[in-house]
C-alpha cells in the first residue's frame, strides 16, 4: 500500500517560486550591485522565453562560462526550470579539454561573461554544436566579435516579457545540470545532476550539523559556480531565504575580504588556497559577522586554520566531497563526545572532514573487497552512496569501473572512518594532482612531456605545497645521448597545457622506478624525491 501523501516533484522551479513568494525582499549582491529576488525572478522568466525564442530544444545542454554573479544565478534557474540542462564549464581548463567538454555535451548555446570571452572566443570554431554565443557584459574591454552568432544577453532579455510563466518539470528525475570532472586517464567525465538530487542536496546543506544556513544568514560562495554548482550554496540560499553575496570577476584577496566585510557575510566557502591568500589582508577589515568558514575540496592544514582563529576568532571547518557527490558528503562538527575538546584539538577536529551528512552513506573497503572496521585504524578505499551521488557518468563512457556491483561510487580516495563515523582522508589512488582546488591529470601531463622526442620517459607526481596544496613534479628521463634541462621541458610544455599545469620542479633522472607490472612506481618516486629534498 502506498502512503497517502501528495506527489509534488522536487524540482528547481519550486525554488524559484519559493524565493519569489517568500523572500522577494532578500538581496542578491554581485560586487557593487545589489538586487533582490523580486528583481531576479522576472528576469529568469525573460531568460526562459529567450531560450524558446532561440529554439533551444527541451533537453538540450546550454553551456555557461561565467563567474559567480546574478546573471549566472539567472541561468542556474532559467535553464533547468524551462527543461534545458545547465552545463557549467570551467574556463581555466586548457583549450583541448574545453573543446572536448562542449562537444561531448553538444551544447546548443553558450552564455559567456565578457571578461571570459578572450579565453572562449578563440575556441569557438572547434565547437561543433554551438549556434549562438550570448555575451553577459560584466565589463572589460574585449571587443565584441562582429559575428551573427554573437548576441547580447541584456538585449535578448529586453525583447521578452517577465510575466508569469508556468514552469512545468513533471519528472523530478529529469536532468537539471551537468558538470565535468577530470578523468585520471583520457577525457573529462560528465556528472549529470537531476532536479531531485539538486533539491535534496540544497536541503541537506541547511542542517544544523551541516552548514546550519537560515534566513538570517548572508551567504558568500567564493567557490566558483562552475565547480559543482558552487557546492550547491546558491540553491541552499534559495531554500532558506539567505542573502546571497557573489564576487563576480573581482576575486583578488583585497576585493574578496572587502566584500565579506562590507556585506556582513555570515557564511562563506572556498578552497584552502583562496583562504590562504586572504590571510595578509584579514586584519585590515572587520570580519566579525562571519560565523562559519567552510574549506573544502582538500585538506585544511592547521597553520591555515590557526591563522583564522588568531586573526578573526574562528577556525576553518572542513568538508569532503566530489563533483560526483553534488558535492557535500561530510561536514566537520563537534559532537557530544567531543565536549571536552579545546584549543588545538578542537581546531584539528573541525579541520578534518567529519561525519556523513543526511542521505549519504560511507564505507571503507580493503583491496580484497572486505569492509574495514569503523575504528579509525585501517585505511581502505572510500566508497559512498546516496540520493545525491552519481550512479554513472554522462555519455558513451559511463565509467562502470568507478561503481561497485552493488551501486556504490568508488571515490579513488584512501580513508579511515572511526567509531563515531568521522572520516579521515589519508591518500589518493587516482592519478591526479589537486593544485589550488583544480585538477591536473598526471597522465595528460606525462603524455604532453613525452611528446617531446628528446624525452624517453616521464612520470608526474603531486608534492605538498604550502600555497597550492599540491604541485606537480615532473620526473623526466632524457632520450639517449640528449642533453635536456628543466627549462627545455617547460618551454616544450608552453602552449601544450594550461600555464598553471607547468611544473616548477623538474627532476632529470636516469630511469623511472617501476612496479612489478611495469607501471611507474609513484610511491617509490615520492620516497626518492622526499629523500633527495632532505639532503
Ligand atoms: P572534485 O571532484 O574536483 O571536487 O574533487 C574531489 C576530490 O577532492 C576528492 O575525491 C578528494 O580527492 C579531494 N577532496 C575533496 N574534499 C577533500 C577533503 N576534505 N580532504 C581531502 N581531500 C578532499
């Protein structure tokens, strides 16, 4: 027998109607510009009509290359509410990856901030399916290309009405948004969120033991809206009616701290590199309104957290997640059994990932498939499951290897879980380097280095870095009889990979240590380099 409750699909248009009905007066701030949800909602309807006017098919992907801004928020609402799929794209990826992603998603129309156009426009001829490039004029002086495919966002909106519109997404399992993540080998992989998963994730962020977001908060997602939907924070702010503060393209440390201070922000989230860059300017501003600073996407080091505790009075908290997991799966917090913790112990606990949030499950599994005990002692592969977690990748390669036969996601992280359910990440099995919150594929970098005929072998490993979290180190074996320097390798890489992928440290070796099966033994390399550095 079924329960007798109403079936109301969990969909993104319900968020739009919620903010407009209940929180029309609440603020949406981009840099210097303040609007309210009453201003934004009619613009979302205009946008939906623009998509109809441009004949964008229902179910098609619509790409965005945009900073955190009100206009991007309008796209977050208007694209999925009108039945299309919001495809956020990271413009910091290198050109070939961007081209692959746009073509793999078969984006029909792109919405591009004018300040990002210099990166996107040179690639447009490689985009097979894109019919229009709609420019969001966020400033800058990049000349608008004289091309019939280029349209202006405000012009298009002005031609349409903002009158009420019946957004009907009947199926809560319909695709709402798409975000690509780095593949360890090969191309990036798409994660396709549903309306239901987005709404459930937005609700779980509100939990008192997660981020405890409420109508009284002023939420500033610094984490980019092109990276896992800014951790779902824009949608969570809509659920609870918090004010939203978005930095736009102004992301220097001084600009960010000024924004947090001026708008009396209470909750903000970013990766460790961003929080670290802010330290020198923290003391010059009144940040007394901040009650929670979340740091995710990587580990929180205690030097960073203690600097925040010393200068503004609160430490950072940590959260663990992936693009595949919407992303938040854990959020650190003090529980009853931590009542006695003080000082450094308390800070260290808050700086670790913490327990699973509602609707998600975690387990740690040994190589032979057996479950590791939940006593914090024995690491294994972290696997996760839940309604906000991917069941397959988008596209032809569904990434079956990344999922277990009983449907759990294999994370590629090595972890322990203690008796209280608290997660600790101890290592990573995937061949990726996370630098400043963004991925560098070791394999892609190795291939780019080995494309140089002067190179016999190359292996790339991630080494801890005080500013970026990790940086790639390239270990290169020159071809026989060849003289090669680190500068030669860097010169070869320029233009072949994104500039921030190019390793500062290049080790020229006689050979790369191998495992019994002939693969690079990156563990041995790490030990060798560590030892070498200590000399
Ligand atoms: P992404 O899909 O780009 O968000 O990256 C997800 C990956 O980032 C995870 O699989 C981890 O390797 C890493 N990561 C995320 N959060 C944390 C954390 N709190 N501590 C350590 N590593 C993390």
